[in-house]
C-alpha cells in the first residue's frame, strides 16, 4: 500500500489538517446534476448534491487568487524552510510555488515546498508531469488533447464500494482529466451550447484481472458512462482557466467516485466514439435524451464485477478509465485511457476500500498492464478504414510437462476495441492442419442495467459466447447473430475479449484476422477483414526445413533449422544493424506512429516518422531493448542451452533433462525453478507481493513487500515516491535525505 508521505501525520492535532488537506486536494470537485449549478467544497466532503456553495470561489483561478491573498504575505513564515503555516513571506516565490503545488498555500509550507527545483525558470510546464528536462506535452495545431491523470487513490472516498446483489459487486472510481492540448475542450452542461448531444465528455470505468500465473489478462467488469459537465479548471499544466463550459488549456477536471457511480449515467449503446452520429452522418458522439440504468439501485449503472471473478487468490486487479470526447482529432483519442493496479476489497461484502498499488500509467489502455507484468507480451495496434483502433495483445508460454513426453504451448490472445464503431464479429488465427489443439476457450464481459437493443426493451446486449471452429487453416471464433443482429455480442468499443487454446507445437509468426460487425454504412452484417501478424502454432511435420531444430538435428546436419538461433526480428532486441525498425519489426523496436507529428518517433534503422537510434532512451524503455551490436547467433542441437536460446527457439536443448532443482536455476529472482519428475525444468513466475521470497514482483514496493528494499538516493531521477529512500519524488527528482 503506497501513501503520500506528506499525509502521514503523527498527532491528533495535525489530523485536522490532514482532513482539510485531503478535501482540498482530492474532493474539490463536487458536481451536481442540476445544469449550471456548481459547488466547490474545501471544508465539507459530505455536502449533498445540489447544496449551494456560500461565499466560495467559483473557479480555480478565483480560488487560487483567494489563497494567494491569504497566504503569500509578509506575515507568513520564511520561504526557504518548512514554516508550519500556509504560504510564505516572499510573494513572488510563494505564488510561483503554489501554482505548482496548491498544497503549499492551502495547507502548509513544508520541506517539499521549500526545497530546491520546485520552480523551473522559463519553463512552460511542471516537470513533475513530464520528467526532468522534458518539454511540455502540449499539442500543436490548436486542438484539445484530453488525458486521464488521476484514477481513484489511497483515500477512503477515492473509490466507492456499494456492496453485492445476486453475486455482483459494484464499485466506482474518482477521476481527473487534464487538457494537454492547445485549445479549450467543450465541457458543457446538458441542455446548453450549440450541440447539446455531444458537447461534453463521457467517462467509462473498466476492471481487468491478471491471472495468478500471469498467463491470462481479462476484462471482468464495466460501468455505464458518466456524462461530464461544467469543468472545474483545476491546475495540471500551467492552467489557462475558463468558465465551466470548457476545460482550459493545461487545466484539469475532477469527479468524485460517487458522482461517477450515481449521477448523469448513460448507456454505451448510444455512443459512436469516432465522433459521427449513429446513422453515419453529422458530428455527434452520443444521443440525448439518454436512458437511465435499470435494476437494483445498489449496483445499477456502476462498475459491476461478478464476485466469482474477484475470488481468485493471487490474481492482480486493474482499473482502467476511458474518456470519450467529440472535439479532439481522431489521432489524439488513442491516449484518452489510463490504468492503475489496485488492491481489491475482501469477500463476502466487498465494501472495505479499494487502494491503488503504485502510480497511474497514463495515455495507454490496460492491455499494457499485461505487457508491464510480462515483457514477452506483444501489443499490436490495428486500425480500420474509419480510423477506429483495435489492440491485439498475445503471449505464448510452454505448459508444464505432464509426464507424457509430449510438450504443449498455451496461446493467449486479448483483443481490445478501443474506439472502432464498426466493431468485430470474428477473430481467427492460422493453424496448420497437422497441429492438435486443446483447451480452446473464449472470455467476454457482461453488459448490464439495460444496455442493449432495442432501446425500450430493457435488455442487455446478448452475452452468448463466440463459437470456436477449426477449418480452412484457421482456428476461428465467431459471434452468434441470433434473432436480433443489432443486439448480438459483438466486440464493441471499450471492451476486451479473450481467445485461447493449447497446441502441440511451438510458436512461429502466423497470420490472423479480425472481421467487422458493421459495414461502412454502420449496419450489420459486414465482411471487411483486418489482417495482422501474431504468434501461432508452427507445423508439426518433422524433418529438416520445418524451421524447428528437432532431436537429432544440429547446425551441421540442418543449418536451416538449427543455425543462427536468436538472430533477427522476434528475439526481443531491436537491431538497426540488421535493418530492423518500428515498422519492419514492431515486436522488437519501439515506436509511436500515430497522433501529432511532433509526438511520433520510430526506433531502429532510420524509418518512419521522426526516426531515432538506440542512443535515445525511449528505445530501451517500456520493456523494449535496443542495441547497435546485433546479438551473437547460437547453434541449436548441441545439447547445451546457451546464449539467446530458450524453450521457444531451441526446445531440443533448453527443455532437456535435469537431475535437481539447481540444474534449472535461471538466475531470475522472481521465478520458482523446479526439476520435474520427467527430467524437465519448470519456471513459474512469482506475481504475489510477499516478504521473504526474495522477489520484488511487478507492482510491488517496499510498503507491502520488504523484498523491495532497494531505493534511490537523494537527487536521483524518479517517477514515484516509492522509488526513493525518502519516499519523496518531486519534479521527477528524489527529495529529502
């Protein structure tokens, strides 16, 4: 469990200050459901919806001015040290620091306010959002760019836990969005403005689960959509505050968890996330008036999760927030999602508090949480003809030997429809005819509270599982159109479906296809195919030339299968010397080729927009590695697992016999290495945060796992306080002693 160190207060007297600090920094936004009405609550977190605010500032700029007038005066304490009062005696220093951190003027001028490098002279943005020395992540061209900068938190009202009805638990998360663009974003109340059907954002909440063995990453819950209104215009990046009908440049807007779970909720069915009306014309995103959620008041419309999906010891959970906008360019809507790992409440009531584990991962979907926990996961973007985006993530892992002498591999695919209105009705992966499949599976997520068609039917989108078939060289999963094709279980925007099987052959690159649900006119059915490459089963036909180094083959007898192991695309290393780059070898070379041109880059061999080399730190981050020196090729078939060989590219050597557990030591702290009775090695990833196992697993820190004892000294670069020995990360630098 991670805590903000400035809020760990020792005495009861200072506890009053804690409450005030918490309210002012986390509950300032109390939106009401009455159009045009707004209350900003600095002292009473329990004010009811619609209760007017008496004598309080009506905008963040006015509130800041009031704080400056009260705090930045000669009567306040000195600026160069923690003085125990709000603000300090030098008005220029005080105002500058409080613009970066309102806590310093709202609550107390502490050692972080007085410390060095709180202000970056001449900079146009706050370093703590972009890292030391990094430029502002603003958008050229005069358009808004909305990102999610806050999800829930570690305070008791940052999430709301509503309880359980008929085996379904309900939750909601607080959210904060920031406009990092170069134009104001519309944030109008319902019933105001020139376009009342789409002139405000929509907020979707989703929940994901990583299985205890790390092999399956599934979406297990979703909410209805919170309709935003009346932007608070808080500080997030040199805020240029406006009235509440727009979110100003560099400004943020916050909704508390209960607001996101109870007020202004509409269904997903009415939304086209590409920003065109549902009939394919105009410039709408969603329709008004929208229906209200149906069902039991405790859970309806909220982030619903089956308790059976929460009762998995060792599983890891994540919350994803997705803002749907109408006035951003389509190229900038791919960064409207962020995710965070959470510690979930306990059974059977699920009403104790959700707590964040670590900071939010911004500007990416939750699929990247799977990749963050396992660098072997590949996430591939797939765009349709309208600009709608799917993400296909996949991972292949060897199954533990069963003693039969037959090896099998598990193939797991997670397909996320970020914002394709055409949706998908089929997913298929090429499988050679001589491959045997087993344990074929499918997983989806349930719609609820009457989110289906027809609109007046009070029903949800059909939840019939996609049927799996093996024919014509493909393993295919297909949606059932049923009697009402409009209500079929298509892979619609904002959802992730999983497809899986076991195969008796190791992986190789294979073609895969997504088939659209809607045609260009926006109606089903459609037969448009989106093609991509994934890892799929290789042919089982033995013999030299099958690209698998089999028993009895080696570099001399079958160089086509056994020589040059580990070279080329797919070995986990971007090698520009071999001509690899983010276009020719997406699995190895990092890149971003969508969005604003000045944000794009492509690692590798000088290809794509804004090519960069291995000397740029971006090319060896986020789970990627880049080197100007290609790896040295290995020779498979010599009965030694060496160099870059592993159980995938040289199974004949690396899945060989062992006598004791020590023979299987892979030198990794976070795996359990075992020699199985049949003489093969098994390596099981450790995912739990448990002290004493010698592993600091992904998502763990020293607050919850004492194995995570390494910390960064003062003045080291950091992204979170938990990385620093002082537990204080400010401006991207470890502070304190």
